[in-house]
């Protein structure tokens, strides 16, 4: 996946006319399950909405497909095991910023970063996730958007769609990388932007220092968020797509 330098794209253009959506619609009272491919996608894609859901007393669980270990594959200072531990620590700290005082249940699948598709489609993972989601009382499922141009984002979207169908839950996807560039624009776009949660999102983004800064500086091909995109994610409303209504 190539990362652009500037926040421009067909989805962003279409989102200018999208209607707002509130947390009561995105996450009705009860359990909320969020399926994300990597640590930081929860913050970039729906950090303000997570903060709002926590503030509204929703029970939040996150199914984390991968450990994000492929972000800096050439680093010697941070070999794979150390990258996994670092990114999980960042993920946990980000959630304390978004949902202070709340117990967020984390189900880590440990699928391989950059190749999660076959593992996310495995029946054993699906059944385990389904059982956990049922015990959580899940009424809404959020996930990355299938139109995001990254295989792990697509895998998360497909797994979430299947879980939502089986549970009879609403499914909302959120766009991370698919908002940039030219691609088909889906219907049913909505915008979430509660500014009182913007500072929590900024703090959560800062917690993901391995992705937002040159903390891992010895891999010239490693990922670092371009400054213009970081500013965009800090200030732009979150883009949701209504994939499926709940029962």
C-alpha cells in the first residue's frame, strides 16, 4: 500500500455532504465490538467515536487481528518480538486515553501482519469470535472499511460483516486509508465529530509513537505517518459507512 503525502480523495470529497451521526445510532446501548487490523487503526479511524461510546457507558470489546509487527520490518533496534510488544503497549496506552476508567476487552488474534486474510477467514477464529461477541451482548459491530486499500483492512471488514450478520447486529465500517485517492464511493456515508473528544483522539494518536514519529529510526522503509495526514486525522470528522442495520 502506498501512503499519500496529502489528504485528498474521492471519499473525502463525497464526505463533505454526508449527514452527521450520533453515538446512539452508531452504538445502541449494550455491547460494541470493534474489529481492527492493526494497533492504531482504532484511533485513526474511530478514536472520537470510541471515546464517545465509553462516555455513554457502552461495553466495548476490540478484536485485534494482527500485532502490527510489519510496520518496520528492517529494524535491528526493534526486532519483531520487540515491535510486537511496543505496538501492543502503544495500543493499550491509546485506549486509556480514549476510554479512561473503562475496561475495554481485547481479543488478540495474532494473525500475521500483511497476510491476515486466510487466518481471519478461518472457521475456528470466526467461531471463537462469535462466541465471545455473543457473551459480550454485542449490538453493533464496527470495522475498517473493505474499500481501504490494504489486505488486512479488507480481512477485518469481511470478518466483521460475517459476525454482524450472524449476530443480527448493526455493522458500521470506518475509512482509514480508503479516504485518500480515487476509488468508488459507497452509499450511506455519515460523519462523527464530537469536538469534546478530539483531545482524547490527539492523545491516543501520540501514544502510537512508533507510527507517528521516527521512534524506530533505523528502517528507511518503515512506516511514519506523513505530517499532513497526521494533522488530517487529528481534525477531520470520522467517516462511517452504514453497512448493515441491526435487528
